[in-house]
């Protein structure tokens, strides 16, 4: 199976090379756990590998995301300039929606599916940050159906994608989005029982076609983005 680098070298090793190409992966976690950073790291790497990419950002403007990414060493600007990376202004589209008082007609997952449907065929890689935006006020069955359709569409069109979801929306929807996607990476902060300190961990409950070790994988958010922590010896 062809894989696309996550942009995190040590994580690629745990995933037999990276994310299965043409498939859709969910990244779930509390605010501040690094979901957006992980998405940007993946995008930056895909751009460097020459892929055509798109970012659909529902919570921040592309400008802000680019400033944050650049501070961590992931300069996306040249790729936007050479049209390799499209920034889709979903936050502004949402704001317009609210302004115009189309309140009964808020942006929905369908709008994202339509958008992706209309995207040029040569866009290989898509990051959607954050799906949780669309879970509010939607019933569970509807949410499941729509996420199913979105994941189906992405994989049918062979776009390798990362979709993030915040922990609150993920819990409220009973983690149902995990059923629709090809794989899931959960990001969390937990107390290390050996040190008594809060530490960052990722857990990969599902990645089809991939042998998983089912361990908690320690990581850090550094000035150069996400890095896996070296295994600790508990002496
Ligand atoms: N330069 C940096 N050095 C260390 N940690 C950083 C740096 N920049 C951001 N972070 C960490 O990243 C977190 C934000 O990550 P982000 O991807 O935006 O989280 P999420 O999208 O899950 O809410 C911050 O709370 C901070 O802890
Ligand atoms: Mg975020």
C-alpha cells in the first residue's frame, strides 16, 4: 500500500511509512493537543513532495494558520503562491452566513462535500480543520450519514485527507466519525503515573491495512512542530 508521510518521521515508522494514500484519517483531541499543527505538518510535507493540496479551515483564517505554521518552520506561503496549495476560506464563508441571517441554513458538512466534489481532480491532499464545527445541533444519524458521505467521497476521489475533530464534538457524537474514516489518531494529555506529570500522548485505535502496537505514544510540541518523545526508562 502506498503511503504518504505524516511529516513526523518517527510516526511514519509506526504507520509502516505513513498515511495510506487516497484514504481519510481522523485526528481527534482536546484544544491545544496539536490537531491543527499536525494537519499543517502533513500539508507542508505533502507540498514539499510536490502534491497539490487544499486546506479547508473552519475556525481560523488561512492567514493566521500560515503565521502559526511558519513559526514552527512550516512555511506554506511559497506553495500558496505557486498554486500548489489552495486555502479555502470556510471561516469567512461561515461568518457571511451568520451576517446574512441565513441562520436556519448554516454551513453544513454537505457544503464541504459539495466543495470537495467540485475541486479540481489534481488535488491529491486535503486537510479539513475542524469537523466539530458542523456537529452542533445535528442529530447523530444525520451526522453519521454526512461524515460517511464525506469520507466516501474523499476516498472515491483518491484524495489523501486528514480531518480533525475537537474532543467535545467527538464525545457528543459518540465518536461516531471514527466508523466512517480509514484510520484515527487520538491526541491527549495524561498524567504519567511514573512521574506524576502531565504529558502528551497519541493513541492510534484504528488504521486499516496497518499493524498497530496499541501503545500510548509520547509526543511533544516543539519549536519545530510535533515530535515523538524518545522512550523513557523508568528508573
Ligand atoms: N513554538 C511552540 N513551541 C512549543 N509548543 C507550541 C509552539 N507553538 C504552539 N505550541 C503548542 O501547540 C498548541 C496548539 O496546537 P494546535 O495545533 O493549535 O492545537 P489544536 O488544534 O488541537 O487546538 C499550543 O497550546 C502550544 O502548547
Ligand atoms: Mg486547532
